[in-house]
C-alpha cells in the first residue's frame, strides 16, 4: 500500500458498482443505460467504474467535459460515449476523430462541429439538446425549429449524424413537482419538431437517476444514471440507498495519527469551539478540508472510531480533525471511517449530507486527490463481454 493510502484512502468496491448498474437497468428494461462517469466517476475513479459499468451492461458512458471523454478513449474504451459541456473553441475535432457523441444546443456549436468535420475528414456524431425547462444549456423552444433544420441540412450533406435528441429534468428528485409533467410535455413537443424536420435519432433521452426510479414514462430509448451507479440515493424523498436496492461503493477511512489523554476543560482545535467536559481520550484523524472534508461539518460530522459512531470535536482544519473518544481506548493506526455502506454502524455519505446541509453528490465528489483511491472487488465474477446493448460497441480494455 502506498504512503498516501496508509494515511487516508477511499476504497471503492467495483462489485457494488456492477450490482447498482444491474439494479438500475432492471428498473428500465426497455431502455439502454448510460453510466455517467463525469467528475472522475463522482470521485470514485472514472476508468475503473466505467469498466465495471460496461461489464454490468451499460451500453453508453457519459461525461461532462471533452477531456473526461478523451481519458476514457485513452484507457481503451471504444463504445458509445457522449460528452455535453462545450464552450466555443473546444476540441471538437478530437471528439469527432475519436467517435465521441457531442452535444449541440445552438447554431454556433453546430457551425464549430461542421468546421471540425471538414478538418477531420469524417462525419460527427451529434446529439441535439433542448431546454425543456431546466434553464441551463439546451436550445430554447423558439429556436429549436431552426436548429433542427440546420442539423438536418448538415446530415444530408454527409457532415454529421444526429444520433440523439435529449434534455434534462430540473426537479425529478422531487416526485410530484409540477415542472416534471411540464417538461415531459415540452420534450415530446421538441421530439415532434425534430421528427417533422426529418431527424431519426438513435436515442431519445431525458431521464436521469431520479426519473429512472420514479417516472417510467420518461425512459424513452436511453436512461442516464450517475449518482445511482455509485450506490447513493438521488434524494431522501425517493428513498435511501438500501430502500432502492443500491449499495454505496465508496468507503472513506483514515488511520488515526495520534491518540492521547486530555484533562477536562481542554480546548480543541482552532477557536476552541469545543472544550472537553471531562478527562478523556482524543483521537486525531489526518483528513481535513484540503482533502474535501467540509469545514462546515465542524462539530457535526459523524465518524466511526473505536467501535462507536461519534461526532467531530471542534473545527476541521486543513489536514486534520479531532474526535473525542469519551475515555474509550484506541491506538495510533486504528481505523476511522467517515462514511461507507453503513453495514457495521459507520455513517453513510447520505448521513454526512444531512449533517452538513448538502447533498450526497457533493460529499463524494469533493474528496480530493490527496486521498488515495483503492479499487477492489468484493465479489469477482467471470470475465464478461466488455460491453452490452443492441449495438456493436466495445468496452474499456
């Protein structure tokens, strides 16, 4: 084990990733599944998690940034792969050359794609995105007819293939929110416009993880699932990970750097916002906000140390924080678990989200590069085809 891993490590169970992908696929049996591995696989490691997702039947991978998609290609992935966050002057030509589906939301982007096609000497795979109510990227309904007509002209000229028409929900994690039905109606309308323009995309998709779980009518040809494949619930209103049949893949842990006795009335960490009530034992956990531990979890973040769930004592510093063991014993090098699956009483990422007033997405994705990622397989299985789905696509080698 490397030196970083002896201090702190995020252990990622790839068997859990495979199990989660299969569980999510079972919720949308009539659609293909895209495993979203942006932001380094939500902090879990994009390449290993992409391999696990492919092995479990994810026929698509998705990233936000082009560079994230290029890294997957460099690692050997040859399957369907889409990236969607583009800015003017982006590396369109490289994406075209690497057979990556690119998202287009406006005429400027379509023009840049066609310029890249002429430079690359091969057609592009383009997915048109409509803004059905989220208000971020995506073509507005008023501009949609012009964009679809221009895309169809480019397709007829042999410059590109429109492989997808897609959108994204704003409030799918709030079942019953009125915007959900409104966006579905708007999405069906943009599909009708695209069809009238003569476009015949391979996939139509709007469902993210919460829509996959709660809104079967949104599944269409493809569902995009991100946080769910890592075993985390997209929202408390939908259910816990366990209730949804998902298993958290990441366990964040550290080795205690120090254990010492302290008298009553001893101030702890910067500002002395915590003072020991009695003679006690203090354990030092070598993780801090430079590692992605939220500073605002000071005094509230849960940690499993010496057989019990405890709360961080005092302020979290850049590299470390303290846990009051209330007189219990521990040794330097003993394990402190910040979050994991919860099997042994340790907190989960969802517990950390509640304690800090955020979402579990942020808890796992913010864990920094100083924390070693250790990938393991708690349930190895026979070698499976590298990719699954109705099309001839390859997986990560």
